[in-house]
C-alpha cells in the first residue's frame, strides 16, 4: 500500500498554488486480495487537492475501494488489460517503462501519453502480452532499477 500511495503523490503533487497537477491522471490497478480486480483512478482535473502524505493518499484509496470515492477519484471493476484498453480507446499512446526499452531521453512521446509501470516484480507475462498487443512502446530510464514513485517523478520532469 505504501508503494501505491507514494506513486499517487508523485503523480499528482505540483508546485502550482493549489498543489495539484490538473493535467495528470493516475490509475492504480489492484489485482490482489481481498476483492480483485479494482482500478482506482485519481484525476487531478476533478480533485479538490492532492494528498500531501501517504496516510492521506491511503485514506482516499480506501474510501474509493469502499464506494465512498472523494471528488476526482473513481473506482471500477477493471483488470489490468481492461484499464490499458480503455486508455487506448481514450486516445492515449501507451509507453511501458521497462529496463530493456529504448532510451527514454531519445524517445518522442505523443501529445496524450500514458506511462505504464509495475511494482518491484514488474508486470506479469499476461500483462506484457496485453501491452505488446496494444502496441505499447517500451522505454527505459536507464540501466538501474528505480522505485516506481521515482520513475513517475523522472518522467514528469522529462515529458512536457
């Protein structure tokens, strides 16, 4: 849970006066127990404010999981593949952060870019096949592994 919360904060926090990146969405796909699958989306455009710490992010996530999602947060019964396909239908170009991908700094990104990353174990083979079938481009931040929340921070600093 702490990994997920750090990723939510890294994606949404901004130096803007209200502290939130209104142009950012982060979707967290939960496929483990107790009641999978569940996709929880945090849409900066609709939120009152970004969570300022892990506890607040966890409270927002748990509220969404319990059907009491705060403004700008929604929960749906989507698995990983369904979530990826929905983003593609919405016009997002898909980029899979992968250590064996093309050099991120030399890559060009579409105007609507969706970056997909896994946890410390990565994305399972079924999820990778889904991404490959959707034409997701594999891009790498370099030869060293990074925490998922750090990957988000790096991407945000490199993509306009």
